[in-house]
């Protein structure tokens, strides 16, 4: 009696991986063993990249806030300390957006935080 290998499920699994490998170069796109390896590696890099993206955006926000704060005569660290002391809870993403698109609102927030 022949051994059952569950061809349907294994074929679907392979087809799913080969679909993920679409656009890869050479044997990476159609040879099961090689495609499986490169897909796993690519998914790992994508996971790490999502974490790095958050890190780089935070750095960008800090740079923008610092630049806008220096135009108003303070620094990033002094501004963040003043915001904490004044109990103004506003995150860096929103502060950076205000600094870029609505400088008068940003100036009002800075003035309120620093003067308290």
C-alpha cells in the first residue's frame, strides 16, 4: 500500500509560497527550496523594517521640533521639559506636524509651556 503524502495540502502550501516569491530573480521565484528560504528571509527583514520605520520617524519628528523650537529661542530638551512641567500632553508626531504646517499654533504652545 502506498504512503499517503497529502498532496493537496502540500501543493497549496507550496503555491502560497511561490505566489509570495513573485518578482524575485532567477530560481528564487520558482524553485521551492530556494523560494522558501528567500521568502522567510524577506519576511524577517520586513518585520525588522517595521520596527526601524518607527524609530526613524521619531528621529525625524524630534529634528523638526528642535528646528522650530530654536527659531522661537528654546531647544528641544527645554521645550519637552517645559511641556511636562505644564502638564501639556501632546505627542511628538502632532508637535512636529504643527511645527511644519501651523507655526503660529506651535509658537502659542511653546509660549504657554515656557512661560508656566
